[in-house]
């Protein structure tokens, strides 16, 4: 039950990239994440992240930094002799929230959760982010996203690669009223997304398809981007607009309430409005290229 708000970047004077000793701290510290997660075999429950980059970022490579330098014997016990990528389960990630960040939750490089954990994202909330949720994985494994509430994000869910596979179960996704290019799903980037790519990357249950069609508010979605939700096979009565969590995880987490004043919240909101505008401008430049 932690809160990470606008962390400052750091420079450790070394590079994590291609560091085969794995002793440099982390590759994201220059643009800090609210929660930088090197080992998914831990419990992340009821946390809130607000940042200019990724609120919850999984970087599953090796045990790195101080742990590797000062406790090498312990580091070798994690995963396969310190290698985390493809070697550990995802214990639990539930009831977390991202607010006004570039991305809500993301992973890089490809993440495969081995048996032994819940191995899914549960009841995640992202509000007014650039991308609500993102998964970077391989066709051999699927990342389930269950009971998410993705509200007014520019892009609801992102598949990091055309080869990524994501399962959406009882999710709630709404458009950003401030961005004409807002869509529920993308593959890699908005400008690279195709109908065929969406159909390959996403498996979507009837509830999610119907809820987004009825309540998502994607009236300006580019042709083709809303196709998964317009499929006649899934047409039917609109479900209740409630966004109650689907998975068996308590919505209220003791001790998770913020003590920030209304003035402090407004100041953060004003600063993050500027960041969202900057993010949209960068996306439009990429499309033009």
C-alpha cells in the first residue's frame, strides 16, 4: 500500500545496457518510474503511481545493482542463477492504480510468468494516462488482464509487439474526451495498428466487448480500431455501467488513502495536463513519420 508521485531521476554514472556484470543499478533511473519492478515474483497490492513515464514498470532481466554487488550468493538463488527473464512466476499484481502517467503498467523485455503465481494483472485502474496497460510478450504465453478500469486514457490497452498475446476479461475501457485519436486497443503504436493485428493480439470476452461498445464513448475512433467491439456475434443488451472489480480482490485497501490536500492535488493535475499534451504531440509526430 504505497504511493509513488513524480519521482526524480538519478544518474549513477554507469550504464545498465549491455552490462554483463549486472552491477549497475537500473536502466530507467534517468526517467524514473513510480514503481520499477525487476522481479515479478513479489506481491504488488493496492499501490498508486503518478509519474511522467511508467507508473508500474516490469524490467525482467537479471538481479542487478546493489543486490548483485553486495549479496551475490543470494542473487544467484533468484530465477536461473540470477536470470529473471522467463524464470519466475508473477506472484500477484492486484488493485493497483496509475494516474496521469505516460503509461499505467508496462513490461520490457518480453515477460513470461512461470507457474506458481497468479500470473495476471487484476483490478488495475488507469486514469488519464497515455497508455492504460501494456504487455510485451510472446505468442507462446498470454497475459490476462482481469477486471481493469481504464478511464479516459488516450489508448486503453497496448500490445507491445504484433506477436504479443493479451486476454481481456471483464474490463472497462473509456475514451479520452480530449484526444480525437483515442482508441481502446493498439499494437505497438497507433500509426502501426491494423485490424488484423488487433484480432491476432487480443482475445476479448463478451462482457468487455459489450461494455466498451455500450459505454466506451469511442464516437471518433478511426475506422477499423473499433472493429473488435462491433462484431455482430457479440451484440446484445448493454450491461450495467458499473465498474465494480471482477476478480476476488478487495476494492478498499486499508491504509491506502492519500493525505494530500485539494490544493496539492490540483497542482499535480495542472502539471500532468501539460505532460499529457506533450505525449499526444509526440504520438502525432510519430504518425507523420
